[in-house]
């Protein structure tokens, strides 16, 4: 059994909104506000046909949930499902690599939704194969909630689809190109089985963003000339592991600092804005290049760069840009700007902009230059994505976001690989790549050596452009 060490993010922090894995970050999204308000602490394609144990003696129209990954994202997703008008739902199984995190999530969710929690000890599973046991507790029509680490997402999706259950999978979806291809293939199998798959790119379900996209398609901005996105704010660094902390547990617990677990901080967090770029263009980029680096005397022991600037090129020549900086005491911005031949528009996230979707009179981004402003939405984007999934299941409507999510993930990987390698990365070579950060991922056990090793100073390998390759 993996045991959470001091290095793993605490249960309270994980459940109370540190949903992006930003250890010590000052700038956080508040997706899981209901949990904050509680004030409480918060492997290959698996196709074997296992018996599905009955969860309830009598039939009803309750959709059963199995939560795989019990951190802040998973716990918040359960809350979104519970609060959807397209119920009823019930949580019947939980799985995680860390028992402490599972029990913390179960306790807080139980305080909020006691009447819809049915997770006895024999349906709480710990370990690398725990996801299989949790999914085996479901029946056709139920939902496997894949909210753990991206490295295992492809295998977990394959298993859920093989078992004939619907899926909600959090971002990101794969760490490397082979994982992306597995997501696409599993999505194709799900279509043939009429299974529903929701992907955690929740901005696609924002009514305001959908309205702006409609206006863009109608030509209100003219031809799109460029798209520029920014995620610039302070973010925590990784300090050296303490000798008493178990190395494999510690790396997994600090997942955003290790490429093999999450794809890295950029791939894990910035996929939302990369997905917006693709949505706005209604296309996938054909190439990416960029630059990046980190402070020479940085105290960070992890693998991430602290600054990245990426340019994607689309088939029609349009350029899209993304700028990331994770440093304190610097200019902050967190938004997506669209510039057409007629005027500009804004997708807000956080920071210096109001949480409003805007079209401007010309190219100037300013509050005194607004031509159109969307009305306030009546629910969060995260709630909206769950409402859409549950509605599709109840009414047997098509709902399969696997391929779209995987291709946005590939664009994300292209940008990361371009910066890390110092080369231009094309979509074709990324899609064909067999590079894997951890080829033996699905054979890992609690006694396995960590996939990456620290040097004598406790620091892990950092990409060096011109020398590093991940495509």
C-alpha cells in the first residue's frame, strides 16, 4: 500500500480547492467553493470480463458513481454530479493511491451528501490496481470518474469502456503521444458501444463562451488574425525530498513537478487555454515552436521550467500564442484574447479581468471600449459539464468528448515538446511519436524504483533545448 508522506499535498489542501496541484501557489481557481464553505479538512488495455457485483438489491433510476482519484478535482466533481438537476446519483465506490486522501474525501463528501454516499469499507480501494476494483462495482449506465493522475488516464479509460460504463475524465488526458492515441482509440470503441464520455475541459460548456464562439462564427470579429493567451502568476516550487519520505510516493504526490506522472505543470494546467485556441480556430495546429527557461539559481528541484512562450501555426497560416510565467512579483495575466480583422474579444479566466466574456469596439482591450458583454451565467462551467453529461445519459443523446480532448492534449504536448527541445514540432510527427516518459508505467508496484532519479543535490532532470527530446 502506498502511504502518503509529508511531501504529498495534504487532504485538506487537496479537497479545499488546490485542484490544479499548484503546491504553495498563491493564485488558485475556486472550483470547489462548496467544500471550502464546509470548513472541514477536507496498465495496457484491460478487457477481462469480471463479474459486476450488485450494489443495491432493488432496481431504481439512480446512476452510480465510482470515484478514481480522490483529491480536490475528484471530490469537487462528485459534488457537481450530486448537485445536477439530472439526478439522482449515488457514490458507491472510491479508489486512490493514498488511503489518507481517500478517507479525507469520503469524510467531507459524507458531511455534505450523506444520503447519497454508499461507500462501505469493501468498496474503498487503495493501490495501482484500485481503479479496476472500483469500476467493477458499477453496472452499465453508471459512471466511472477518472480524476487521478494523467499518466494512468488512458489505461483507466480503456478499462471503463471495456466494462461498458460511461466515463467522466478530468484533464489532462495523457502525458505523451502514445497515451493520446490510446484515448482516441478508447473513444472510438465507446462510440460503438453508445457510451458517454465527458472530458474535463469545462470551458467548452460555458454558455458565455459558447455565445462568443457563435458570434465569431457569424463573423462579428471578421477573420481571426491571431489568438494570444496568458497564464502568468506565482506558483510553488519543489523542495528537496526528506530522507524519511518514500521516493515513489513522493514523486506521485508532487505530480505536477514530474513529467512521467502528469506531463508537467504546463501540460497539466495550461491545456484549458490550448483547448480554447483550438476551439476558437475550429481546427488543430499543424506546428509549434517556442522558447522557455528557468532562473539559473532557482531553488526548484522539480523538472518544470518557470517561463514558456509558444507559437502554434494553423493550416491557413493563423498564429496562436501562449505565454506562461510562474514567478512571483511580476506582471500577472490569465486570459485569452482574440483579434479579428474587425475587432477583438476576450475569454476571461482570472487576474486583472472581470469574469465576463467581452467583444470590443476595435482592437483595444479596455473596459471603456466594450461593444458586447455576456450576461452572468447561472452555474459554474464545472457544473455545466456535469449537467450535460447526465442529461445525455438520461436521454440517450450522443456525448463523446474523447477525441476532441485528446487532440487538444496533443496540441498541448506539441507546445511543451517544442520548448523543451528547442525545435519546431509538427502535428504529424507528434501524432506518430512513440516517445514515453515511463514505458513501464502499468507494471509499477509499490517496490518499483522511481522512473526519474535525483542528482546529489536532490534535483531532477530539467529540459535543455538542443539536447532534450520528447517526440
